[in-house]
């Protein structure tokens, strides 16, 4: 056996190859020979198929290397299946609606609040949002091609498409027919800058920061026991203006303590608090009585802001609450049902007044005297001074805690009483739990994670009081209180009594779709669409239906549904994309929307800390591709154990490169 020596040519040593340059040559060769098109059509006539469904990338910024990780997997799996002769859809998706786009456009235009958007014009603003999406979709396409990601570029799906939006309408109508959709009055986490409610899904993913707040120890004078006070602690002084009750644990031991001729009640286990708060202006204290929380129930006290018009007629009493603990504070909890979730639940149980003090911008409304017009976030100090003047402040203290912030703009959230729209999960959660077993979860612990979320999640809040997003097709009759959900464009046209001409020819977005009014079926009144837009996970959750033309080409949908394979980074998606697809598929078809789910972990910086634009340790894709090459990255990704976080190595700098050239050592 002999081989002609001319077969082998000298090659550059592996650590001397200019990979980025090499890749450019290869990509050029692909282009010149139409290799991508050959690939896409290679198995067109095959009788076996593999249905891949792409989780849409948010088209709002250039890709980072963390996007490249997921996209490298997507490409790897699809290529393998192509080589094995499977016919496939190579459709990439762009996620295009929602607050994330709005916030960036607001920044571009130098806007501070929602009022600026209204003044600018919703139509113009929405137009800008669309443009931003197309701009970044183009950019991400170029980047993906640079990654060597072979997809049917130019035939992507966009969640802003009419088909996507109308298919969600269809889904919502189904929810309504089954009685799942309801308008809820509840206290929700709220961003006062974005002026919208933030769902629990969004907070749990990325919404906390370590911060310090002014907390207050306040005394509430007991009406029937002169000289005696409930000692109460709060970390949100602004909510004291909405106080209606104080809660104790009925089974917990409390003490009555004498100090400087006055008497305080607090939990026995928290007596140490008095020692810690002592200081020169307060004398020694001693316990004069021990009692159970249950003995304090029904006591009435003077509220800290009884003089405010909004507090007139409120009777302040002590109520029982099993969640009161003796771990911090005083064991007596200030209750403001208009500013706290659990507080609101208690108000329903004990028929307490509900005082809701702030508007959508977190500003006190009328009825709060000197507080009216002020921002809740800014009044802590003034509240403390006012209470001190009234003799009700025991002690102010700075308090460090983890506090929820807006995932988009980082503003601290408040809790606010609002009317929002929800999909009830009471029944649905069990129906979903029945189908998740059909799915092959990789890694296997994914199933338990999803079940854990399904067991514990609240109802799904689907509304947002914003502009750029799915127009929720809900028509809430102001006259008779019934509401209608429209399942599609034709149905809207049928029921329209005015505004159709204005809407026709536009996408189903605000403000155009809002022009259409319908007639209430019950009372004949003219009804407008509610102003809210939808939660963006509705947009991504519907793609197993919309992108496969569930409503417009049902046979095609049958051919490709359910997907054989989906893949995304798992930490957040159990309660986001995976979850929303499961909800929608359960309601529409009572079956799993995908057969295999392959999840991978999180990409972090070299030192293991999260990558963030604001921290300056985020690596943009182009930088990595230009310096080390796409294939090097893909090799790194393909070699990694997917369920482990990937510590992305630092990209060599110019200096590193120069040094390597001089010393001859690899970078
Ligand atoms: Zn915000
Ligand atoms: Zn009506």
C-alpha cells in the first residue's frame, strides 16, 4: 500500500491558524456555491421528517455569546438530522412584542414616563417599536450567519405577525369558553416607571436587588387602653398612610412591656429588639404581662394617619394571621390591603377597608393631604418626621434586604391594587400536569422542575397596561359588566359597529385596533376593547400553532405538530416559554406541543458571575467571532456538559495576541 507523497501538504500548526480568516474563506465559498440552499432542500422529498421548533430570540439588541450557545445546539441537532436524511423546517423565529422593546425605544427617544409616549403619539411609538425589531432581526441574522448557523434566513417568523396575534385571540376565546378568563382585582407587583404590573414569572427570573431602605418602628395607641401601644415595624413607610389593621399570630406569646411610663406590646421572642433600639432617649424596660396573640384580637387602635381624608371612617383593629412570625420586626404586622398581596387577602377574610393610595406612577392620589402628588418611593423620611411630630415614631432604622425591581428598567417595584386579566390555573394546572409526562425531558430533572412550577404557580396575569404588544381581544361592557372575547379578525368585523374603516389595512395593534367598537350582546351598549396589551409569553407560547398555520392550513399543522424537538436555556423557561407553550397546547389540543425538550444551563463570565451589559462583562458575539472564531466557540459549546453553567473564557485582547506572536506561545 502506498500513498503518493503529494497528497499531504504542509499545514499551519493548529495554534498558528487564523481561524476567523479561515472561516471567512469558507463562508465565501459556501455563498458562491449556494451550499446553504442545497442543504435546506437536500431532503425535501424524504419520507421521514424531523420537526424542530425554534424558540424565538428577542430581536431587541445584538446577540451575545450566550445566544450563540443555544443556537450552536440548534444547528448541531438540525444538521445531524439533515445528514440522516430527515426532511425539516429550518425556520428561525424573532420575538418582537412587549415591554422590552418599548423600554429601549423610550430610551432612544429620551422618554421618562408613559405620559411622554401618549404625547408623542401611540401610532408613531408603535411604529418605532416595529422598526427596532426589524433592525435587530437583521443584525441578529447577520450574526447568526457568521456563527455558521444554517437556517432558512428570510423566511423567519415574527411574533408580531397578524397570524401570531390572531391565533392568540383564538386561544383566549377558548379560555373564555371554558371559563378560565377573569378580571381580577388584586394587589400586584407594579413598576411605577413603566406603569405596569409585573407578573410573578418576571420577578422570579431576574428581579431582585440588594438594597437599603428606611424602616420604621411605629407605635399604634390602643383606643381602650390609654398609655398602651402596639409596637409595629414596617420596611415600606409609604404604606402606613393606607393602614387599616395590625396582625398578630394567635398562638404566639406576646408581652406587655413598661418603658418610661408607657406600655408596649410585642412578641416575646422579639424582646431583644427593644434592647437593640434602646439609645439615650429611652429608659429601661420590664415585662409586666405575658399573653397570647389570640387575647389581643379585636383590640382597636388609632391609625398612624387617621387625620387623612382617605382614612376617614376606617376602624383599625387587631386581626389574626398565621403567617406572622417572630423572626424579625416586633411580631405585630402593619396591614395595608391596598399595598400588599397578603394584606389584600386578609382584607377579604376579615372584611377590612381597602385604602389604595397611589396611582399608576406610584404617586399619591387625592385624599392624602400633604402626600398627594408625591412619589411613594420618596416620602420615607417625611413620613418618619410626621410620625415623630405626632408622637407615634418609636425608632427609624436603615434596613438592608433583597427587594424586587423591574426586570426591564430596574426601578424598585411597589405593590398596588389593580384590575388585571388572568387565566385561572385552578383546573388547568392539573390538566397540564397530566400531559408533561408525555415529554422526554433532557436533563431528566426538567420534569420535576416543571411539575414544581405547575404545583405552585398563581393564576397567569396576561394583561399589561402598555402599548406595544398583543391587543388583548377583550371587550368589557361598562354598562352591564359582562365581557366578550373575540376569537379572530372575521369575528371582530362581524360584531363591529364602528371604526372598522379606520382599522382596516393595519396590523391588529394599538392604536388602530382600538378604533373598532362592538355591540354588547347582552345589553346592546357600544363597547371598546380594554386598553391592555398581552403578556409577551403568550406571543412565544403560541408558536407551535401559529407558525405551523393551525388556523389557516390545518393539514400542514397536522403534518408538523407536535414538534419533535425544542431547546432553550432551562433556568427561566420552566416558567416562561416551556410553560406558556404547555398552557396553550393543553387548552387548544390537550396534548404536549413537543416530544423532546433539551435544556441547557446558563452562560456566565469566566469568574462565574452573571454576564450583564451594566456590569461591563458581557461579551458581544461579534467580538468573540472576530477574535477567536465561530468554530472555536462552537467547539467549546459542543464539548460542554449542557446542564452545567458554562464559564465563558475571557476573549484575548490585542496585547495578548501580540505577546503570543512574540513568544510563540499559544494565547
Ligand atoms: Zn420598569
Ligand atoms: Zn353590556
